[in-house]
C-alpha cells in the first residue's frame, strides 16, 4: 500500500482474483455504483447481473452464489435497486458457500429487499435468506411462518436451534410491494436481537450469551438452507434484491440510510419499442387521459366525473368505470391502425362479473374490431376481425377472475406464428376458441374505446378500475410480459 500525503490518495495492490472480478464487473452492463456502506460488509449479492446462473458476491470476499432450478434469462428482473431475482416458490434458490467471514459471529446484520407474491400458509415456512442446515445448525434465518408471521431468529446453542427470535405479523406487510427487511444481533449489547421493516425498528428480543452458532452451512437465498431442502413448503415466492451480511450490528441511522438508498437503476430497455399508445391514467383529475407514448393520441373521458372517477391504481393513478355509461375515447389515427402483430397490456380490478365487460376495443361499429381485450364473466378474451363480422376470438378457459383483486392482463397476437396468447399476471393461460387464426387484423376508421365496446351502438360496460393501458404494434415476448407485470408489483 502506498500513501501520498499531498494528494491524500491511497493505493492498494489488488490480487489477481480481485482484478479478475473487477474486470468482470466492468465488462457487465449491469454494473452500478452506490454509496460504500461497507464497514463490516462480509457478503453482498446485489442481483444486478441481469443474466446467467451466478450471483456475484460484491463484498470482495468472492463467495459467489449459484442459481439452482432457475432460468438464466427470465428469472432476472427489475428490482428495488437495479436488478433482482424472481423465485417461483417451488424449487428456486441460490446457494453461496460457507465462509469463515460470516461464521461464528458475535454480531450480525442481515439486510435485503423482498417483494412477496405469496406469504404461504398452513405449515409453510417461506424463507428469504438464511445460514442453516435443514435439521440442525440453524445459525440464523429470516422467513414467513405459516403465512402469518415474519420471523428473524438466531441460534448460539446447538442444543436449542431457536435461541432467540422475533415475530412480526405479515398483516403489516403488503403483497407485491417492496419491503426492506433487516435483522440484527449483538452479543456485546446485552444479546440484543432487532428487526427493522422499511427503515423502522418494529420489535426486539434478548438472546442467550455467546456468539452465533458456528456451523458449516452455506448461505441460502430463497430457501431455508444452502441445499434448498424443504422444497415448495420452504421456498420463497416473489422477488429478492440487495442481500447484505455485516459482521456487526448496524445502527438505526445506518439501517435508515440503507432503506433510503435509491438507484441508480440499471439501464434497461424502457419497453417502448413498438409502443403506439400508452395511457397510464396518472393525471388525477380532469377529462383528458394523456397518451404517454409520444404519439399524442389523448383520450377523452365521457360520462365520467373530472374529480371522483380518478382513483388509486396498481401503478400510480387509475380510472374507476361505473359499468353503466363510463368510457374513454381515443380518436382514430394511422399509428393505431394495426394490420399484423399486436399486444395489449392493462391492469384491471373488477367490481362485478357480468358477462362481456369490455376493457379496450378499436371499432367503428358492431361488426368490426381492429383489436380488443375483454373479460367474459370470470374469464379473459381477446381478438380481432379480418372481415366484417368474422370474429377471431381466443378466450381463457380456467382463469377464474375474482372481483376486488388486481390482475395484469396481456393479449398478444403474433402474425408470424398465427397465434393468440393471453397472459394473466405474467403467466400464459389455457385458451380455447380461434387461438391460431390464419388471418390478420383488418384496420378500420373507428376510435379506441376503453371501458366499453360500442357494439350495438354502445354497451358491454366495464365495472371496475382500469390502469396502465398499453398498445404495441408487435408481439411482446414472455420476458417482456414478465417485466411489465413486475413493474406493477
């Protein structure tokens, strides 16, 4: 190490392995720069790689994580800070090797961002991170137990796997929303155990005297242990980002700083390729829904209240349709006329299931539709006409939409493969009907109607809330559909 007293610069000789890792990070488009927060940082998996089967340990200790039963492409997604990983709740997990840098500690902090798709239930124990063997050496773990409590526990006595633990009701958490979860333990501070949620201390407990049990298990992320034991009863269902382990108990101020850290986000495509119409309904008032695609095809609210019909949505604001005569109309333009592949993406929350409740249709009359997506009681349908009155409709057969719950719907027509695909919450659905049409959409001079169909001069009114409407003049890929869904989680 060289020190220059004039410039106050410190120079370190990097090891070959450190230089190799540094080069790998520099070569990756997923590199981001953050505040240091590195005093005592012994493990750090940022999940920013964006692809592959390795989650690199950015603490400098090189205990890289291996993705198991996970897809090298589609399980990488947008996170709270840069990228994240999506765990399916069945058998996805990451393992990082055991290391002396985080074994037998007298103090520890475990910090991570978690977005739960499900809390589980029954006898399930959905683990987000831990250093533990399945039946013994349960050094420390964070999990949701029986779908009711978030639990942070540590063991410093091999005869008592749960020396100390904190329970926090998951009713205080929100599914499909990011939460910052931090557990700390300090033997030298009266064996104090603490749990923080979203920057706030929510509970404390006292453990027994002594360091944390010094076991041989590796780090498990998304599972109870380093070998994924327990399968679907123990595997996390949702997203995980920014896993950090410290060999000290962070202070409340430091934990608050971690919680308040934002971006910079990884530079990822904005899903704007082929986006011809985008109405996010974030205006919050007035009678105009602005087109955010850049094409300026703004929508006009009809029979709707300029104040009270604006409401909270899944992403920002939304519009509340009364199921009687409310709709938004977007006038016809060339950019909205689509004669080949198309995709429609939308978030909905239904107030009732009453047959055909049109979400979006481009139509001039009851015999023509350039494209549309609708609910049919508790199912979803999409389609188009290729000639007047010839309806190429494809519908789900077992989706069972319920009222008062948010759903992300995407309808995709791929002209190259002659297929129609319907996604609900990013998952492709079983479908029936004309789902492999050998024809293409016929354009028309009709407007786009959101919340009704204009069939028979008007009808099929949508009852509920609609948010974030997007139209693409191409077929979205499953990965892109997943990204759109994750944006609203």
